[in-house]
C-alpha cells in the first residue's frame, strides 16, 4: 500500500481525508506530520492558496521521500475585495485565534447591508511527488455572512457563514453535512480522483 503524507498536524483534517480516500476507493496509508518530527513548519510565503499548498506539499515530499498532500484555504469576503483570503487564520494578528479573527471581520463589515454580505470559502489542495511532479485542484462553497455567530460545530468563520440554499451556518451542521458541501471536501474529493490515477 502506498504511503502518503498529509502536510498537517491537525488530526481532524487527517481523519477527513482518510474518509474521503476510502470512499473514493484509493488504497493508501495516510500519515500526518506527527510521523515525521524532523520536518519543521513550512512558511506560507505564497500570495495565493495554490502557491502555499504547493510550497507545503513539495517541502513535505522532499523531507519524507513520499508523495505529499497539502491544502490552503480561507474565507473570501466580497465586500473586502476577497480578503481575508490567504490571511484568514491570522486576520487579527495571531495565527489561529478564531474568536479574534471572527470578531474583527464582523466589525469590518458591520455597516455592509444584509444583501451585500456575500462570501465564499476557497480551498486549494496539492499533491507533490518526490520526483517533483505536482497536481493542483480547487474547491469552493459560496454563501453569505450573518451578523451574530450561531452554532458550535466547525471552527474559524463557520459560525457566521451560511451556504447558498441553507438557513443554517456551517457551525450548525453535522460534520457529515458540512463535509458534503465544504470547500475542503470538494478539493480533497477532486484530488482523490487524481491520486487514484497517479499512485496506482
């Protein structure tokens, strides 16, 4: 069985990709960065989701000698010209402070009327082989932002994002419901098809 490294220490993300690969019938053993302590954090110095995911995938493929998958994602708000985008996780300054990021974003769009609060989550997933070969796919989900957080599932901006055709935020959905429509789920499912071909 081919071993593949997902460039993350986030166990939830590893479980999600394992589930998607199994559903797609891709027989790989998926490992995370916990299995490779010598590989340090890869600086996300790219200016696009694609650049950042490729930076991470190539660094991990090179460091592990195995095929590597990486993703980069964020929330793109129409009224903010597509920001926070690649800066979503550190919008308020410190990386990963979900509450500060969400509070700052709500403050920045507080005067934007309800009909103009469109946004989308975007994700780019990349597969890099030790040979240097690379494959990139995108996934997105469109919707709008509400004024007050609702729901306790999910993370990041999920409590204020309502997908098109829904009345609930992504933080009010079950993990399975969110996976089915999420930007990361869509990107990973598209990448699974490529992996089935490239790694067979």
